[in-house]
């Protein structure tokens, strides 16, 4: 039985994925989350932290959390640049959204920098809608869109 060489596996993150998740983060963002925060997210939200792996290499991740108001919050998603445009981000997001649904959450939300047009288009393609402009949302002063999807 031949295994597809570049099969993408989406699975729950485990602590041993930490250093590879940090690599994805550092290679994906101009202002990446510090490793300590990623470690904290992995610890606090391990039930909603998923990775995409190809040949044992972690090439992307998504992490979310259940908010006190009963919404699912997408905290972060990233895919290494050379693995983008292959549907990996969509698979990660759908996995997380399904986890939200299993927990009985009725809505998912996220914040995205207004300047990140590629991400805004990606989220729209998954059914998210811009519902609000959050002024000076980021520490560097940039505005964000609040995007929401009913589950």
C-alpha cells in the first residue's frame, strides 16, 4: 500500500510540537507571538490547538478558545509560506470550527489587521463576515476587523 508522499495530516497539537510551532510562527508573521505565549496557548487550549503536518514536519497550526460569552475565538492561524495555497489553512480552520460546534458554540470570531487583505479574503471564503472595525487594536496602532461566522 503506497502512502501519498505529501499527505497533510491535521491532528491535535502535543507538547513535543512546540519548537516546530514556534518555527511556523516566526516564519509567518512580522510581529510573531513570543514562544512563551505559544507555550501558554498550547497548555491552556490544548483541546483546541491543531497542527498540520506533512512528512512529520509541522507546517501550520491553528488555536482557538471558548470565550465566557459562549463564542469560539480564533486566536491564531499560520501556515509556512511554501505550504500556502494548498488548502491547509482551510483544513485547519474547518477542524477548529468543528471543535467549536462539538462544544456547542454558536458563533466563531476573530480579529484581523485591516491591511492583511489576503487573510480577510481567506476568512470571507470560509463564511466570516466583517462586523466591526476595532480602532488601534494592535499595539503598533493598526486597526483590525472583527469577523464573525455563525456556526
